[in-house]
C-alpha cells in the first residue's frame, strides 16, 4: 500500500510538472507582451476570489491610514496585476532583458540607471551585497548582473508548489548566474560566495521569524539580518536595486550608490541599524510605486514580536538612507 501511494505521488508530481511546463509553453507562444497582458488580466480579475486578498487590503489600509476605498482597491488590484505579469514573464526571462551598455537603445524594453555601479562592483576585486524587493519584475537585476559578468549569486525562496518550483528553477538557471535557495544551511553557502570575492543579491521585504525588528511603512516588521551581518563581517559595499514597471511593457532598473551604513561605538557596522537603513530604502520605493508591490504577503506579524523588541522599536530613531559619493 505504501509503495502504491509513493507511485501515485510520483505520477501526480510528474503530471503537475507537465501541466506547468505546458502553461509556460503557452505563455512563450503568446510572446512577451501578450503573455504579460494575459497574466496581469488573469490575476487582477481573479484576485477578489483569492483568500489572501483580504490580507492585501488590510496591509494597504494599515500602511496608508485614511486611504479611500477606491484607492485601496486600485493599489491591491495593481499589486495582483503586477504579480500576474511577473509570473507570465518568467516564460520570457531569457529574452526580456535587452539593455546594451555600449549602445543603449532608447526604444528598448529595459533601461538601467546606475549601470556604473554594476561596473564598479565588477572591477573592485571585493565582495558586495545587493538588496532588493518584490517590485516590478524583481528577477531582472540578476539577469542584468549575469549579462555583464558580475559574479553574483541570487538568494531566492522557492515557490511552495514543487511543480512550479521545479519549472521556475529551470528558467532561472538558464537566465541568471548563481542561485542559492533560502533554506537551512544557506548562510554557509552565502558566506562562501563572499569569501571568494563574489556578490550576493537578496530580497529583504518579507517576514523573517528570527529577524530583527525594523520600521517598515510605519509598523514594526521582522527582517532577516543576514545582509547586515555580512556587511559587518566583510566590510563590503552594499547597494540597493529596484525594478520599476513602465508603460508600454518597459522596465527601469535602478541601482543605488553604496549605502553609508550606521556603526556602533567600536566603529563596526550596526546590524539592526544597517537593516533599518536598507528597509528604509525599500519603504521609499514602495511608497513611490505602491501599485507594484506584493501587498498580499503577511509582512507584519506583531504577535511574533516580543514586548521588549516593541519597546525598543518605539525608542529607535528612524534611519535616513545615506549614499556615499560616487
């Protein structure tokens, strides 16, 4: 009976992977623009039926107190549309990035602001850290780094569904540089990348149960401190990168100058202060383009934050991002 169940499970998993691959083949056949439109329409239309839609509305209303219902609906449905477009664009990741540093095309699909920082990271013979968020199509910076031979490992959280995770990993592997799954023991692999002079790229705008408490959109949020710890240990440059979805199926990638991270009395980088500063950058990004962020994620979980941490959060002075001179 046990063997029969295992066989059935394998058959089911194989069928699911086949269905997911067929769906992505359909999206590839549509072409990048029509695939993006289809994905955006699909999730935007279906969003009222998805249970976590309630989470998205609660997050928007908490982040923007007093927001009108119509505007809250616009932001939430915009977030779903952006997610749908991003998922559909996975089928075209290999061809989506068309930026040419030597000969930029004003009519191209992608424009890059701060490309000089990518080049500097490549040529400085030092490890480096790059933080990002779930804005626009957040996969594009890793493709940009791979295109210009910047030795970068993207830290990712695999989708919960194994079939989707398998196909997405295949797509990412063919379009990006190194990949590191965010799982137990990943910190050792990430440290190894930096010890070899490589670079790490990581999304920092999701809940992390064992994280440090930092302000995000006016509320305390638990944030993974790993980039702050690595910045303290390796004394390496830390940049932020975001993607803005533009009209007519275009994108803008923006890489910030290196952050001047706060330090403690001993002159070492303060881990919590560093994460607060990085999160403050993301906060500004989300406020600028709230309709392109992943509002349906349960980012704030106050029941998991201890009383002492909340008290310290209330006393903490907001951190203003400071960029070093170019």
